[in-house]
């Protein structure tokens, strides 16, 4: 738990820096995607992306594998801020952010301190 909390300051700073907007692309609402489908979709969509995007996607998937919903959510938010995404990638990121946000809310309700902190920062930034 101590290790997880030590990441909290950088997580909070990241939240402020990315501005919490994944963008849905062309005004389309995000499509529903199950959390279990995010890894496969992400690998398919970002396989030929810029190295920086692939690295961020890898970090998001590692967090997802660890069920670290807050880090996965923040990392997909950061991916969504990139200008070099295709419309399909942007749509996927918006969907992933929506799904991971719901998972993060559940985790926060169950006592996950990092999820709660990210939710508070998100609320404050609105």
C-alpha cells in the first residue's frame, strides 16, 4: 500500500497536466467497451502507432492488468490528448476512458485510496 501511495503525487500532477479530456473525435459519443476487451483492442489499434503512443498504451495495459483503474484511466486520458491519433484510435480511447472511469468509481467506493484521490482531483478540475 505504501508503494501505491508513493505514486499518488505524480498521478495527481499527471491529472492536472492532461486536463482530463480524451476527446471523442468528430462529436461521436463513446461506444461501450468491456474492460476485458480493452487490451486486445488497444494492441490492435496502437500496433503501428508512434513509439510514444505505444509506450503509453503499454503503461495503460500494465495498469489494467494490475487492476489499477486510476493509473489506467489517467494514462488513457494522456493518450487521448495526443494530436497524432487516428479517428478510430481517438474513438477507442474515449470508450476506454468511459469504461475505466466506471471501474475507478467502483474501486473508489470499495476503498481504493488512489481511485478516490483521482476522483477528487477530477471533480476539482471541472
